[in-house]
């Protein structure tokens, strides 16, 4: 699995987001990370990317 992230693309996406949207997204990520095990998170990401 390739886990490399294009930082410039990530920063460009983040800079376009409004603060409220960014905070909501981070809250969702935080809830997901706290509620699932690592394998479930990886499987969910793979499903979303396919």
C-alpha cells in the first residue's frame, strides 16, 4: 500500500477549505480514529478510494 501523500496537494486542498468545514472534517476524523481499530480504518479508506 502506498502511503505517500503529496503535501503540496494536501496544503492546496486545506487552504481552499473554510475554517468551519475544516473543523468539521477534523472532528469526523478524530471520532473515526477513536472509535475504530486500525484495520477497519484502512479498509474504509480503501473502499473510499476505489
